[in-house]
C-alpha cells in the first residue's frame, strides 16, 4: 500500500511498508540525508522534522502516519523564521561537529514559529529533547535569541 504525503512542498509517494520509520524513508529511499539517526528512540532530537508544522521525531514515526500530511526536513526549511534561525546559527558559529545541528535547527524553527519571543524557560523546554555531544548549548540558546530578536547577554 502506497503512502502519499507532501515533502518539502512537493508530493511524494512511498510504496513500501507503512510501518517503516519516516527517517529511513527520507534517508534511504529519498536521499535526504540532512535528517540524522542518533538514538532511534526519540530521545536525542537529531531526526527532528516538521509534521504539519510541528516538531516530530522521524525515527519513531511510521511513514504510514504521515499519509496526507506535510513533512518538512532541514533541506526544505524556508521562510522568515527558518532564514533567521539559519543566519543566527552561522553568525555565531553554533556547530562544532554538526551532527545534531539539523535537529537543533528544526526544533528552534518550531519554537520560534509557535513562540516568536521566547524566554529562557521557553527555550529550555523546547530544546530539552535535543542532545549535543559537543555541548554547544550556550551558542544554541544565543542563536535562538538572536533569531528572535530577544535581548540577552552574548555567549
């Protein structure tokens, strides 16, 4: 049974097992490798995508669940909020190894879309499920504040 969904604004059809995790459909079947495999149990955030505009861990999302819905990956993230987040990430040089960063960026976009002027508490809550082995959390927080235009001490 084929699963039809919107991917980065374009129609997509996956003709395989509807229980296949969305992550593997994106990476292995569609060649979109920006979404990363980290833990496989929705605990690290490296696989974060947007499902109908909301953050979703693709490693535990069966592709059948996205039928008729819209999926956005890091490759398709665009618009005012996404552009501001990406620019802030570059401006203050957030990544070190970079492995977790697509998930971090997607989560930050989700946060700022829902709450354009987040507090530190809002940022902590929204980003809590995204792990960074390089511990760039201070720069991540500052990039989110910069993208939102929120005043705060620079890292």
